[in-house]
C-alpha cells in the first residue's frame, strides 16, 4: 500500500505535471511517470516521458536515477553522459537509464525538507545540461 506521504507528494508533482501517473510495484516501490516533459535544444527529441522510482521506505531514502525514452540522444546522435538502455525495474519497459544521483545527501537531500517535487527539479536540472 502506498503511504499517504508518498500520495500527497505525487499530488504536488501533478500540480506541475498534471498528466503524471504512478503505479505501485511488487516490491512496494512506486514508479512515477511524467508522460511529456519538454526538452531544451541540444537533444534529439523535443519531449520525452520520464520515469523515476520512489524507493521502499521513502521519505528516508531519496529517489535515485531516472529513465527517459529509449531513443533519446544528444542532437549529434551520441548517448548522453552516464546513460545506457536498460529495463525499468519490475516493469517490461525498456528506457534510457540516467545513472544520475543525489551526490551529497547531507547538503542536497534532506527528507525533512525535500520532496518528490525536489527530485523532479533535480531531474530537470540534469536535462538542462545537454551532455
């Protein structure tokens, strides 16, 4: 069962991305889908779906990594930095996995302060860096 905290935070994400959906996975992690996220110039697509996992035990552990459409590349055709094609855990979906982490948990993530909307902003910041 999805925790009330997670459901409340997903609703906050939906304020920014009204089409966002979620599904509970067998592990009880939650997969959040942002179906149409606009991308800046420099990417091979103008928009992509994005996926990220809300980990079991959230809000203690922060989300980690995210996925985009499997055909997303840099405009020149190269794979983005720290990516590879792989399945989204516990789903049949193949996607472009961004091995992108909150690198300093002490200063970048505080479960008393940060929310799923914070993590969405971290993802969007990464996508603004076309590399």
